C-alpha cells in the first residue's frame, strides 16, 4: 500500500507538544472560512487528514482552544500553536495543521473549502474548490483521486 511506512513527526512552535502520524494521509486541504482565518491570523488554514489510529501525541499535553463545541481544536498550552482538530462526529479522524509537521513541503492542498468566505486575493494550488464543504457523497472519489495523484511513497 502506498505510504504504508510513511512517518511524519510534528510539533508546536515551542516544542512542548510533539506528535506523530503514520501511513499515508487521507487528503490535504485549505479552509478559507472566517473561523480558520481568525484562528490562524492568516487567509486560510492548511490541514492534512489522517485516521485517528495512525496519530499519537509523543510528548506534552495539548489543550482545547478555539470554539469549545463538539468539534475540538487542540493547541499547545504554552505557545498557543493550533496543532490539530477532531471534527464533530468523526472520532475516527484527526485533522492535523499541515505546517506543524516537520516536513510539509509535499503536502500542498488538494481541496479548498469555504471559498465563499475567502479573501479575494488568497489563492492555493488546490485542484478542487468548494463554496462550503464538499458533499459527503463526493469524499470517496476525492480521497481516491488524492491517493492516485500522490502515488507510491
């Protein structure tokens, strides 16, 4: 299986929280929603989706930040770096902030979401764009295309 042995390490800005993702990512994304703009102080957030069982915290203890609802955003308590998100109703997935990984250069966004809220000058190399989130029935095809385009690692 492509990417089966792939290991990606990451950490917050100060290094107090470290994590690891194993295996191939499911998909990469850029989110243009105003919530992500405010949490990143940028035009969009970048993320890479992994199965929860392929993700582990190896040092430190992240804390919940951002909105404290059903979707949980996790941060370093010391430097306040936004590390990952556990989406509401999707306990089997973890959405890592791409730039928190030690090696992120090959994880350009494949999908961009919430383009109806994007700043007009913000651009990404994403192949697929959605005004909000992609319809759930489109995810299997998007994930398959992402995997095919990434090829063996």
